[in-house]
């Protein structure tokens, strides 16, 4: 849940900046900028913590390192796409689908107690999934829908 500081702080700062610069806060820009920075941050983390991230992927999926890099690139592309008005809605729809699909890796990671930063099994386990990851996934999905689709 600590990662949610990124979209919320960015949103508040962008609202303040757009208000000071234009006399009115820009909610669509600010909300999408918050999610964009969040998803860029997580996308780049795929390249820094690739060993731990490969451990998250279920055993029945081959080519784990490929999928870690591929999803990292997808997240970076989504972060850019949210800031381009012509493709924002499509990007938001695809990002919501992505959030739902990667949830399988989050469940697997929690069951195996994966710590992606240390690339070992010292992670918080299922409590993290229920108390933090599921609520965070719901916030990310609702945020993306609200600012990328509903308000756009």
C-alpha cells in the first residue's frame, strides 16, 4: 500500500499546479499523471527486481524472464499511453485488463511467500494478499477507470 503514495501525492501536486497555472484544477490530467507515474515506476521495477518477479509467475508458465520483461515494457507503454489523450481510454481499458490478469501472479506470490526485492521466500504471505494487495488492486482498477475512462 506504500506504493499508493505515488499516485495520490502526484494527483494532489498536479491538481495544485494546474490550479496555480490555469486557475482551475485539471482532474483528468492529474489523475492520469498519478497513475502514469505509478505504472512507470512499477514497469521499471521489472528490470531491477527481475529475479524476484520471475519467482511470482506460476510454475506452469514457461519463459518467466521473458514475461517479466514483457510486462515491464507493457507497464511503461501504459504509463505513456495514459498521458496521450487520443489513446487514453484504450490504454485505460487495457491496463484494467492487465491488472486483472497479473492478479494471478500476485496470488501465486502470496502463496509462496515471495519477496520480490530479496528474491527469496521471506515475503508476507497471504495476509498481504488479503489486507493489502487486493484492496490496492481494486483502487488501481477504480482509479484507472475513473480518470482514464469515466472522466475522459
